[in-house]
């Protein structure tokens, strides 16, 4: 609706409700026109304020988003660093445990090998002693044969 038709509607409404006939040049209609202009100006000012408020909210939202992203990255980096430290500790303890297990296995294997080696050494010494005894007996026999003429 344009301004003229609104004015005509207002004149009809006043005539119907209040029983007063107004003409288009009635001073009371000046107030209506002023009121409409003030409403339009107020509406434009409010719209400008709303647009400014919307822009500020969008700016705040972007800053909050950037801040939240930065905080999330810091938390992620801290947890990553903590998990790296935990993994290193776990790897060190696992390596120590593995070294202990391997050392125990090697010691057990060496013990199993050392027994036969000791037995072999003992048998070798007995054979050496038997050879010496045999050599002495042979030497004694040869000496007795040459000196005693047997």
C-alpha cells in the first residue's frame, strides 16, 4: 500500500469508529504523517543497528572459532607429546624386559653347554692321566728289560 491509500484507510477508520469526518487537509493528519515518518526513520535506524550487531556477532564468532581452534591444537599437541613420552617409557621398559629375558635364556643355554664341556674336560684329563700311567709303565718295562734282562 502506498501513502495515499493508507491515509484514505485511516480517514475511513476514524469516521467508522469515532463518527468524525476528516478531510485530507485536517491538521490531525499531519500528526499521522509525522508519526509514519518517525516510524520509518526509527525502523531504518533499528535495521542499521541490527546489521551492525549482526556484523559484530559474526566477528566475535570468527574470533571464538579461531580461539577454540588454537586451544584445541594446543590440547592436541600436549596430548601428542604426552603419548610420545608414554610410548618412549613403554619402549624402554619393554627393551629392558627383553634384555633380561634374553640374558636369562643365554645363561640357561650356557649352563646346558658347560656341563658337557666340563665332562669332556674331565674325561680328557683322565685320558691324559691314563696315558701318563701307561707311558710310565712302558718306560718301567723297558728299563726293567734292559737293566734286569728279563
